[in-house]
């Protein structure tokens, strides 16, 4: 069964165009979901909008959107007024430029979609765009009206199709300065840096998504299974706090370098010379 398209339109570059569709590439729909239940009756509960002052339920036809301009003061917007603000769509994913694949910082990546042709006669034009991008190792910047907004997408060749990733708007991406403002500017060098480089070298590998399981999801599945089987649920033991160790010592242990133990220092008493008298300390004089 073919997946349901999130959007259908045309992919266009210059005078070349072809009918395409966007399909969800990453979804959380397979995750375990819970309902809120009334503990006393075992029945599901439903959410209800109530007036914040009167506490009375508000019917759906009386619910409108409002923008707060002051404490308790709102500009009310009717559904048709909001609908009028939605940009007009020509159902076209128009490519405006081609860029190097690494030109956009990953912090701007929002959500990926598979992009594929929808008609058999469009396959030649689609393949032409895909293979041209693959050969030049470039990505395309395109814009289209998606989900009520004009969205910018990064399009890349991917297997037999394309991947179109919506990009965050510039105002949505927060500056890193605030997060890193208190990070000191430290200069790491010498043995410490060499040990870190050695650890990185020994830990080099390749990303395999199959090796990274969702432990929380697995734990929830086991919990539900245990409850169905009537098993007793044991409370989880709190993990022991690890002892804080010296950074250099931790690096050496991680790199497999034996930790050098400090040599014990022995103190020997000086032998007294035969016949010599021990000099007594003179008593201190009082001031005055």
C-alpha cells in the first residue's frame, strides 16, 4: 500500500518541472501511546475548554483565537481573518539556487520528507534533476507554501529519490552566544590533548541507526507486558554516584595508559653526635 502524501504539487527548476509529492520520512506514530483514564471508573477522560474566570465550559462555536497585547487584554481574530493571512499557493516547489551540501548548518534542519514523482511521465524530468544534483554533489534551495506557511526546503539526492528537509526560520534559531557565554576559553595542549586524540582515534566508527535502540520505548513495552501478565513491578534502584576523578587520570585510564603511583618517601632521623648535648630552647622574654 502506497503511503499517504503530505503534499502534492510540482518541482520546478528553470523551465523544467514535474509533478511530485512529499511523504513523511520520520514519524513518532509507532511509539507507545497512553490514554488518560479515570482511576475510579476505568473510563477515558476527555479534555474540555472552560472559561478561566467563570469555570463554565465553552462550546466549540464560541472558541476563537486571541493575541495577548496586555494582561488579560486580547485582540480577537475570527477564523476567516486568519485564513485570509495564509499565503496563496500555486502548488509549486520552486528551486531558486544550488549550493554545496555542507553549506547549511544542521541547526537549521527541521523535518525531512521523501520527495518522489507522482506520474509516470514525470520520471524522466525527476531523474534528470536528481542525477544532475548527485553528479555535481549539490543540494537545492526551494520554496513552497506548506501547511499555511511559505517554507524553505533543502533538497538532496537520496537513493532513487530526493530528500526535502524543511528549514527553520532565522528567527526560530537561537543564538549560541547565550549558551556558550560562560564557557571559558581554555587552551588544551601537551599530554592531555594527545590522550584525547588517542581516545578519539580508537573510538572511530560508522553510524548504524540499527545499533541505537530506544531504551525508554523498550522499557515501556516491558512494563505493559508485565502488567498484563500480573507480574509485580519492582521499583528501579537509584544508580550509584560515581566518584569524581582527576581529568588527567580519567584520560589515562580511558587510553589504557597505566597510572603511575607516587613513590613512597621515607624519612630518617639524623643520628646524634656522641657526647653532643641537646640545645634547649631559650624561654621567651616578656615584652615590657
